[in-house]
């Protein structure tokens, strides 16, 4: 496994086309696109890393996986009255389907759906309390109390998140937000600014592996449903392409991270800040394609 990861990291380092960083978020614009890290946390407890696997980064929308688990823990299947479970086929911050479908987002992994999910676990709490609960959940999943929120990234997102504010106001106009727009956006931007390394992210993703050795933080049926949504919706309008090329449930973020799950086997995290046209890590996607092909771990065989 270690030889494979080193080979993948070396190939990424040698690739001159690394994609473009998310320059519309000022704190992410300055991240070095040459960074590349990968980590695999196996079901038997072994962890393998290569490249910049110990360099911290903003997980951005990968946090939506943990937020979804927390929201489902709060309200269960009642969540699906407020957000759908279908791929969007559009960019992660598009408002088009939200207008057409009366304020019900297509799925919890596009930004509009994630705002509803955030609003769900925020209900009855202050943003500080809700974020504390989310960070504690992630720390428990990763078995690492050092995971934290990068305040500079959160403030950078708040200052430039005009489209997210538009989505939130549209949701509120349809009665699909229970807390105030400012409260939801403040919580959401801090959620996205959670900072982790590849190793920490791979460790945190173990609760979705569905193996006896993994942390029993959610019920088996719920793990399988979250994995299903990661497979069909985890890469926005590039979800079909990722499923075709990699064949594993995965969730991306514009910080350049991808969390992928091989059910019963492992949690895999890869980070490369340069993005492709879908807003997903370019070299991260290519690395996961190589990894799935070489290991034969695609769920499709």
C-alpha cells in the first residue's frame, strides 16, 4: 500500500497541470497548488500516508458529510421533507433548481442543501454550541482532539459568500430555514473552515467504512445511505464522472480535498488544491482513479 501511495504522490508532483485554486475565497487563493497528500485508513487500524499528508488544509464541503450525519442524528428521516436525494446536474452554488422546485434543494451536498442541513443541526442552539457539537463529532471520528476551525478562512468566506447568502435568503423566502440567514451562514462558513490533514480526514471518515473495527458513531443503515448520497451527489455536476472513473463514494471540497470510502475496507483522503472545471480537485480525482484501478476497490468490481 505504501509503495502505491508514494507512486501516486510522485506522479502528482511530476504533473505540470495541477488545476486552479479556488481564488474566489481570498484565504484559499494563496494556497500553494504544488501541495499533494494522500492517506488511507484501513479497517484493521493500519494507516498509510504519502506526500503532504500532514499539512493542514480547509476541508470546505467535505464537512457536509459530517454535518449530514449530525443532522440525521437530530431529526432522522424528517430531514428529507426539506432536502432531496437526487443529483443536481448543476454547479454546487446554482440557484436554478431551487427556484424551479419551490425552495427544496436537490440534495444535502450542494450548497443550498448544506444550508438546510446546517440549519437542522443548528436548531435550538447557538452557532457556538452547534459548531462545538460538530467539531466534537469529527474529533471523535478521527480520535484526534487537535482538529479545529480556521477563523481566518471562516471570515474570508463570510466576506465573499454573496451567492450563499442569496441561496439562504431564497430558502428563507420559502420557509425552508428555521434560524436567521445570518445565523445559518455564520455557522455554515465556520463549518467549511474546519482544518484537517489528509491523515486526520482519512481517520475521521472511518465511521462510514461499515466494518466491525470502525467507530460506531452512526447506525449501519444510515452509513449506507450517506455513502449512497456520496456516490450519486458528492462531486456536484461531476458526480457521474467521478463514479465512472473511480467507482467509490466520495465527497469533494473546493479546498482541494476528497474523502472516499471503500465499504468494509478503508477510508481514503487525498488533497491537492488545484481544481477542475467542476470545482473538484483535479489531481485528487486522477489519484483516486489510479488508486481504485490498482487496488480493484471500485464498488462496481
